[in-house]
């Protein structure tokens, strides 16, 4: 990179964790407010479902838009829309308005995350991308740890509307930071839009397919935990909601550690070898859980230990998978990021719906509906890391723009 790009990179390295943290701010801090929203406005679960769907599908147009118009304008519009949507949620007088504003917020968050991830590829060579993403995801893990605690405190002290008002304030302050400190990162932002057939070029990349599959597989496993763990720990094992809250918080702590470990592994052994090590952890964790389900079906510690082991692997796979998916496509980073992100959400949604279908009111299957999908994800990660990635052809990327 040139010195100017390096200066932008230093500023961006500080902004990246804050941009990625827009996701846990919008989701993790919102969860403690749901009971209060339900009490005041009515059943609010649809607002969360619509938000997730808008985030997943919103990534598809945001990638091409950022390739055509540049990262900066799409990012600034996304942050402004995020703030306005959160403010609209805070002022909602009924569930329809809340759902509509949450849908806009999910779409806006897609623009923020797509531009943030694409800018990593714009500013850094392919081999540095995983390091940068790991640092950014470490910051996301810290916010993921604090967001539900702050959300619960805000609901108790001020009410649920202040939680959403806090989201709006966060986005507005971040908009100001990006307005002042985020320069356009796409080198050819003044040029024509990407040529026709560029989407075909994205999927023709063997590197994109392999690394995007890695990111989707690991996220599918962790999503099954997020979806089904309340049923397992609260309804099946009898944990109180307060005690259960420490389980995802503990997972966030492990995730912070594992993204830091990922950076050390990348320096020592490289991305492929790092994810090979991580894949063994991703499979070992669910196997520990499965052994507990078989031998100690009403015991929590095998499930907790297995989840911690899986989270270590997840913290290695996510930075490598997200950065690797765009490594060979610097000229189409927006499209590559958007389709990789959509694949993660699509896999998570499908796997989660199938797994939830095995949960009955009597909980006759115990923790197996959560454990089996995580084990399958671990097996897929082992195959991708040990069979697919080593067979990728040596890439010959286009010359990096100065």
C-alpha cells in the first residue's frame, strides 16, 4: 500500500470493530427489551425475524451498489438509515411500525457490514485480510459480551425505548466518525460499474467457493446454538433465565480469546493450517456434547465444555473465511462479500429450521437437536479444511492498486 493508503488503513483499523459491532448492538442489546415491548405493544418476535431476513437479503444489492458507487456513500447512507430506523423503533406506537422500522434497520446493517468487509480487501493485500478481520471480530466479541448487559440495565432503568434510542445514538456518532475519518477505499470508485458477468466471475472463483463455504458452515453451527440453547438450558435442564444469560456471555469471552489466537496462528502457520487446526476443535466440541447426551443426558457441563471448544474453532474460521472469500476478487469485493454473507445467513436459516423441527413440547430428544447440527457443521469444516482448501490452485491475483 502507499503511504496514503496506510494512513487510511490506520484510521480504518480503529473504525472496523465499531462498524462490525453494529450487528450485536442491533441484536444482543435488543433481546432483553423483547418482554417489555411485548407487554406494551404486543407480541414482538416478528420484529426480530424480519430484522434477520432483511439483513440476509439486504446484502445482495448492497455489494453491487458499493462496487458501483464506492464504499463511502453506501456506508454513510447505511449508517444514517440505521440511526433513523432505530429512532423510528423507539417512537413506535404499535407492532406494525416496529416491524417496518426493524426491517429497515436490518437492511441498513447489511450495507454497513458489506462495506466494512469490502474495505478490508480494498485497503489490505489478501494475505493481511484475515489478520485485520480477526482484530475487528475481537472488538465485535467485546461488544457482544457487553451489549446484552447494557440492554438489560437500560430496560430496567429507563425502559425499552431508551435501548432503541441508544442504537440510534450509536449509529449517529459512528456516522460522524466515518464522515470525518473514512475516505473512499475502492481505487476505481470514479470509474464505470463492474462489467456484466461479474457475478459469474465471483462464483467461478474456486477460492471464493471454498472460503465462503467455510464461513457458512461454522456460522450454521453457532446459529443452531443461538436458536436452540434457550430450550436446552432453560426448558430441558432447568436453568433460570438469569443463569442462562451467562452462557452466551461466556461464549463471547471464548470468542474474544479465539480471534486473538487466530492472529497468532496466522503469523506462525498461515490461514490454511490455522483453519485445519480450528476444524478439529469444531468437530471435537460437538463430539464432547454428544458423549454427554449419551452418557449424562441431564448434565450441563459436557454441553458447556463442548460449546467452548466449538467457539474456539469458530473464532479461527470466521476471520479466515470472511477474508479468504474476497482474497482473489479485489475488483469485485462488494459482490463477493455480499454473496458470502448471504450464504452464511441462508445456511443458518435452513439448518436452524430443520433442527427446530425436531423439538417437541415434551423435549423428548433432549439436547440432540442442538448437538447434531453442530457436529455436522464440524464434520463439514474438517472436510473443507483438510480436503478442499489444500487443493485450491495457486492464485494469481490482479495487481493491487497503489
